[in-house]
């Protein structure tokens, strides 16, 4: 069923709240992954508030959809969504990176409910997602496995090993979204290691590929619905996004991949997302 205009508005508001929480978690005077977290905020909102089958009161129920954030440094977007859903009290977000907190710099599955896998070593999350999807096939379950990979991390060879594996085993219960925000920690990706053409590469590896605007809620939701119709092959959704989307002074800038906001910048960013 096509997503309604009312649902789109609600999801846009949800994504705005996620960005507000991302900004508040980072605060001032300490580095935080503003760029990658904000570039996936709209996608994460559609996952948790529209598409995925999940239950914060029973995070491990067997038939839940799985979500693996391969680009683990962007975990702030996922943390904000989990807190919004009620997996843990929202006040925990303010403890980001503190000793002993459940809100670590990268996803930590032992402590935080709703986290399916440790991620952060770039390139490994897609392999984990493949394993989950294969287990679902073996167990004859009908859950989906969703995974977000970053455009910086696909330079890792393991991404392509996982891509070959997923196609060989016809994992049509695996849907990955490629966050194509074009910038990594050291600058524009094409100047460091040009991995284009992305759509053609995943097609050549045997995937069904869709290309969308990763900040358009309707396009994200429609692409995920279209992915449900694909049989006998995994799906890659190439999502064009903007690093630090929604924060004008930081958009597209490598220094905010893991940068520090001044008090004035933080105030400006916070006010952009206050309701």
C-alpha cells in the first residue's frame, strides 16, 4: 500500500526529531559524527517508524525484522530512533560516549536493546546482514534484514565478498541501502578512492538495484515496498544523500564527519530542529 501524505508528514517530523537528538547528543566541545548521522536520518525514520516489524517491549522476538548499521559511526541516528520508540529512556542519550553508558560511539549489542550487531569496523556489517538473511532462509522465517552501508566503506573488499555471497544464495530477504553522501573524513570520496559506478557494479554482482533521493520520504518508503516484490536476489537501494543534511553550515563538509561544534554552531543547529 502506498504511503499516505499524512504518513509522509509524520515521518518528516520524526526525522527532524532524530536530527535534534543527534545535535543534542554531540553538544559542544567534543567530536561527534554529525555528518553521517544526519545523512541517514530520513532513512532511519522510515525504517523504525514505518517499515520495520519490531517491538521495543520485546526486542528479541524471533520474527522481528533485523537492522544492521554497517557504517557504525552514524549510530547517533539509530540511537535517537531507538529511544523515540521506547527501547530505553531518552535521557540516556545525554550520556553518549561516557564510561559505562549504553550509548557508545559505535553500536554495542550487549548493552543496548534493539542493536542487532556490533558495527564500526567498516565493511563488516553487510557480511553480518548476509548471515542473518541466510539464517532466516534456513529457518524458513519471513523476516527481512535491512542494512545501511556508507560510500566510504565500500572501498573495503569485504563489501564485495558479501555482495557476491548474497547474490549466490539468492537472499531476497536482504535489503541494503547505500548512503551516498559523497564525503568521508578526509574529503570528497572521489578524490580518495573513486568507487563509481555504483548502480552498475551491484547489478553486475547480481543485485536488484533502485536509485532514489535519500531525503525524500516517499521515495524511501516506495523503494522499500518495491524491494518486497523482488524474488531470488538481494536488493540494493542507492540513496543520494547530503552529509550533515539539515545543518546548513555543516552540509557537505568533511570537517563535520566527526567534528566539533562551537557553542554558536550548536545553538544554530539546535534551533533548526526545535519544535
